[in-house]
C-alpha cells in the first residue's frame, strides 16, 4: 500500500533500552513506533491533545512487529511512520532502519480506531474532524 503521508524521527538507542547483552529489548520498539506516530499525527494537526479536544480517543486495537535484525546500545536509528489507511481506521506502517547504513532492523504496523468519548462507542467510520484534516493534505 502506498503511504498517504509519512514522518521520520531519529533515535539513538540509550543504555536503559538494552539488555545485558547490549541488544535493544524487543518491547522498546513499540515506544519508538509511538514517537514516530506522534510526529506523523502532528503533521496532520491531530496529535493526542487535538484528539482529546475533538471528543474521540483512538486506542490501538491491533499491532504487529517483525524483528529483522537487532539494534544495539548507542546505535542511531531512523523510524519512519507511514499512514496507509484512514477512512474507517488509522493504519500506520513503521520501518526502523540503521541511520548510517539504511539496513532494515524492524518493521510493523499499528491500527487505531476512533471511540466516541461521550458514548464510549466504537466508530466504524473515521470521524469528520479527522477526515477534514487529512483531506487537506492529500491531493
């Protein structure tokens, strides 16, 4: 699927993110995804504060990660978040690469669905507020 919009962040793997062998603990990749997702949502002008003010929460309802290669302490990585679906849910694909070599380290995706904060009901169509914001950015 072709991305609709992308955002990229750089991260240096800190000491507290690695195990005793100096390898990044697998659960930290979800945090790296989150940082890139926030950058992507900010590009749309629909970050978490805007979501809150719009009356919708967007919990993650599905996630997948494939570990291709390890990253290690002090390694510089790039995390690319790419919005690939938005009409009924938000699907964001992620790619984690070594910032110096471009080698792929990890890939995955997250899926978020809108929930009306007043009724706590799942929305089966993306709310108008998000649709208007995204339609401004796509040709």
